[in-house]
C-alpha cells in the first residue's frame, strides 16, 4: 500500500467533540492522520530506544571513563 492510499475506518468519537469539530469545520481525517503520525513517531522512537538501551548505556559508561573526542580540543568550560 502506498503512503497516500486511503482506507475507510469506522471510529467512535465523543459527541461533544464531534459537534465542536464540525462547528470549526475541522477535517477529521486530516486531523486524525496528523495525530497518528505524531503518535507513531513517538512509538518508533521509544521502540528504538528500548532496542538500543544496552548500547546507549555502554556508550555512556565509555564517555564517563574516557570523555569525548573533543575534550582535548575545546576551549570553553575548561576547569584549569
């Protein structure tokens, strides 16, 4: 299925929200799609973090022990 293909979906929405959305002429399909994109992006990011948490923790430990590459080159925030 392509990214632009549309498929009908039956949804239940609180009556008061639906009435107000219609009063403001809000495009329900467009609004739902935008909200789903935001939620799916968040879920994908959470899933990625979970899948990579061991590597992230290992990198953090490495930085704590050895610092970062640029530590020897930066000229700001030095405690000399």
